[in-house]
C-alpha cells in the first residue's frame, strides 16, 4: 500500500511540475508575443513617420523641379501676345503671371503647383465665364487660346478633398505624374 502511495505521490508531483512548467511556458510565450507586438507597433509608427517625411521631401523636390523647369514669364511684347493671369489661392493671396496664348493647361497647373500657398490637390476655376479647367486627359494639352482663356482672367485655386488615404495617394501620384 505504501508503494502505491509513493508511486501515486510521485506521479502527482510530476503532473504538478509538468502543469507548472506548461503554465510558465505559456506565460513566457505570452510575454514574448506582447513584446513582439509592441516592437512591431513601434516599427510601424517609425516606418509611417519615415514615409511621411519622404513624401514631404518628394513634394518639395517635385515643386522645386517644376520651378526650375518652368520658363520665365514671357517678355511682354504687346497685350495681344501675352495673357496676364491672376491666381487666387485658397488663403486669399494673389499671384500674377504672364503666359503665352499657346501655353497649355498643363503649364497653368504646373505654375499653380509651384506656388507655396497652393494645396497638393486642387482644381482651377475661371471667374468669368465661370468654368472649371479640367486637369485630365487631352484637356491638359489644350492651349489657353483653345480653352478661351483671355488676358486678365482670374483663376481660383480650389482645394479638392479626397475621401480615403488610398485614393489620396493615387491621386497625388497622378498629379505629380501629370506635372513632371
């Protein structure tokens, strides 16, 4: 009887030790999982901050490249040979620039994009007659003359809002692609 009790006690002790070991192992695995999740979260935050910084630098570099790429304002020969356009920014500031009548809508958008006050996503709207200057497809290559833009036209730079971040990234890439 005492041999059975000793054997039973040994089995109980082994089972308790095994259960304690399994619990300790589970706790260690849980701590390791939490630590990995924390490290992953920190890494994702750092990557997001780095991505935003790269995007900011890319925007600055793209605008600087556009500034260098744009030709100087044409020398005014006669009023018939140049268009004096006034850009009204969302902040209320005004920027004036002369363009040749053969300048494209792409040139107009590129100039607006180089202005510091210009939002990243915008449309240009003429005041009279009121119309939106499309910034897509074949319209971008039409000239001011073809689009009916005349001297002393005011173009309102209107910020456009995009709903979700994915379409923002795609649209911003499209804006930059169109402008380079």
